[in-house]
C-alpha cells in the first residue's frame, strides 16, 4: 500500500487563546483547535430552534470591524453635530465589511480649528433602497458568521488613547507637569468628554442599525435568502439560525441541507440529532455522512429512511451499533440509493446484502470492508440484484472466496473498482474470470492474496487494458514474466504496489519504464533483488522525468548511492522512502536534495554496533545467567 510519511513514523533527512484589541486597527492572534457541539430541537408545536456552541482559536491575525448602515446617515449626523465643539463637521458612516471602520471623533476633537467637510448626501431614498437592502443583508451575514449573532458586544466606554504628536501640534493643549498630578486641564477634559460622547453615539448607531437590517432583509424574497444559505456549511447555518426567528426558519429549511457531512463537524453525534435532521430535510437530503458516529443506532437510521426517500449517498462506516435492521429499512424506503459505506460495521451479515439487493437496484458502490460476517452467499445475492455495481470493497473479509468473485464477474460486467485485500482464499481461477468478463476494470487490489500467480497478471494484461491502479503487495509468486506482460499491454498504469514481490528483478523495472509512460507512484519495498541498474532503467523511461512522484525502496539491500544519482533526472519526484537501505549514505541524500530541493527523503540510519570487548578474562557465566 502507498503509506504516507506519518503512517510509518519517518524522519526527514537533511533537513492560548487569542485576544483582540478594541482600539482602531487592533489585531489578534492565537492557536488551537476548533471544537463544537450541536443540538437540533423540534418542539411539537411546530416552532423550530437550534442551539450550538463553538470555540476556536485561529493562527491568523484579525482586525476588529465596526459596521454602520448608510441608510442611517441622518440620525448619525444629527448626533455628531450635537456633540461636536465649535462647529465641527464629521463624515457620515458608511458600510465597511472588509476594513476597519476607524472613528474620526478623536481627530475631530483634538483641535478647535480643524474642520472635516462631509460629502453631500442625497435626500432621496429611492435611489438607495435596493443597495440598502443588499448592504443590510451582507452586514448581518458578516456579523452572524463573525460573532455568532447579529449584534456583537461593543464596549460603550473604550479607553482613551492620547496621541503625543497631536498634543504637540494643538494650540490649546496643555502640558503635563508630572505623572502624579491629578489635575487635568479644561481642554483635555473637554476632549475626553467629546470623544466618549461621540463613540457612544457611534455604538448606538451601530446597534440601532441591526433593527433596520431586519426590516430591510424581510423585504428580500424567501427564495433569495435560501439561495444564499445553500452555500453555507453546517457551522454557519447553525449560527445564522440563532439570529432571529425568521432566519431560524430559513437556515433550518430542508433545501439548505441536501449534503451533510457530520464527521468534519462533530464525530460524537447522538441519535436524536439525526432523527431531527431527517424530519427537517425529508426529500431534500441526498448525501449524508455519519462516519465515526458510534452513538447512532438502528432507530436513527430507521427514522432517516422513513423520511429521506431520495437519499443517494450514505456513509455509515464505523457505526458500531448498526445491524441488519438498518439496512432493511434503507432497502424498503430508499430505492434511489447508489452508494453505501458499511466499513467496519461488524454486526452486518449476509442478510444486509440481500436486503440491499431487493430494494436498491440502482446501487453502484458498496463497501463492506472488515465486516467479518459477510460470506459468498451475501455477495451472490448482491450481485444478482445490483447488476449496475461498479465499486465493491471487501477488505479483510476472509470468508469471501472464489465463488463470490465469480458471481461478481458474471452478473456485474460494469465493475470498475475491486478491493480484495486480505481475502486469502482467492485464487487465479476467479481473477481470470473477472478479468475476462469485466473489461472496464480500472483499479484492482489483491494484496495479501498469496495464492495468486503470474496467470492472474497475464489475464489482466490480456483483457483489462484500462487498468490504472494495481496493488499486489505480498503476492510472492509473481515474477518478471507477469509484469512484462503488464508493461506491454497496460499503458495507463499510474500506481503500482509491488511490496514483498520478492521474485521480481531489474527486468520488471525495465519493462515498466518502457511500457507504462503514466507511472506516477511505485512501491518496491522488500524487493530484495532490485539493484541500481533497475532504478537506472526506470529513470531513463518516459515516465521518470515529468510523471514519477513517489518511489518507495524500503529494505532493498542492494540499493546504493548510485540510485540517488540516477534519480536526479526525475524532476517531479516528491517523496522517496529509503528505510533500512544500509548502502545509502547521508552525503548522497544531501546531494539529491541539492538537485531536488522540494523532495522529501525518508530514511533511517541504525546506530553503529559497539565493538566487542576483547580485554580481560572470559567470564564464567553469560550475562543472562548473572542477572538470574
């Protein structure tokens, strides 16, 4: 398998909470993880409500925003004129969603001789009615997504910031005699009072604008709001549902919940939440992922099936409480189902596959990996009823045998993806029949099927020319003969996992280099007969220069520094695995990284063996005996 660096614990060789300031242009930073919980409530009276709590810390800097609606300019200008000193004129507030709405009150009050001329304002509201509606809607959306509610909390009495430069330039400013002098001159006192009054007026204008927003938003058609909500994720919809009753109804409308993935939001979802979602979404829901929701049981799935008849994609992987009762309800009510994932649902038996075969004739994808109770009987029933099947995965199902694969080959000719990892009883006869009947096969995994021989590879090369992914890890009976046939006929191979195919030699790499120009990822770990010449053949092929991106050579004892010299020509190579390659040196790795600076080299160098102690007399007992 193509294991990532994190899965193997590799080493690269050569190589609180955020706080925000309420002042103008204040920034905040913090780090951490996001967490959240959701509880959907459906009272019997028909009213809808939702409660959610979220906490998140972000690693990026943010700015404190202040927003005012342009339609409230008359009110704000009157307040500013009443609080200004000596005929000061202030700018009217404007809608700013992506910038700091910095207040001009401090600068207006710092000098009696400074005048700010406001731009002319039209008295007609008809020209701005549509823009006010859009501005108010965008403003409320922004506040809901940022603060979780329509009205953020604002400190009505922010701290006063004194600019020394403005004090020096002001003719009326008085000098501070000492830091312990409690008296404040009259001009400074008037300046502070004026600043506080104007900031209070601005905050009141901001808070009052939310009421105007609600009136403006109500003028928009319901269809427009639902269209906007359809682009929001689960968290944003839950926040918008807390703004007001009108938004609660719209945010929880079923049309906004056609595709739900609760795994990305919260894994531990209780059953009643799924039932409430099902009752709200009903026929709108088409895709639902409950992956890892181990608290969801048969009752929740039964409610889901009863209300959501149009569901097409359902992921129930790792839902440990799911049994055949759930699949029976799904097959009875969800005839449009095309894909279902039952991975690691250990209570699923052959009866589930029979139910799906009877009630879901449009099923094209199914995953029953690690469902140990699945046998050939269930697979045969599924194949007979779901002839449109294209993807079948039974990884780890040790009761899947040749008869099951022959049924798939006979009744499902459109099969494109087949995963038989660790199905140890599979032999050449079933795979040959599969290759002969399923000409659209593109991805095949038969790793750990140790009984397969070159006859399997010869059949694939003869009938499945569209094959692009082949995983045969642990198939020790494969030799150069089978891979030579693949390299000659399968031109679209992109990924190959040949780990522990211990009989292949450099000849296999020579055939793949010339016959597979699209080869992108290749695993040769534990192929102990591969040498530097094989890698040289691979790097001279048409795939090496621009296509090959991942090469795994773990435990290849004959690989030396010459291999890394050959790989310099692979300009697109992004990762190479060199665990336990004893003949590879750090110097060669550094040279490779100098030519390919973006490459990730994962290697391990075992510590040197300490020299044996030769001096002194031979001990009478061994070390173990001494300890005992």
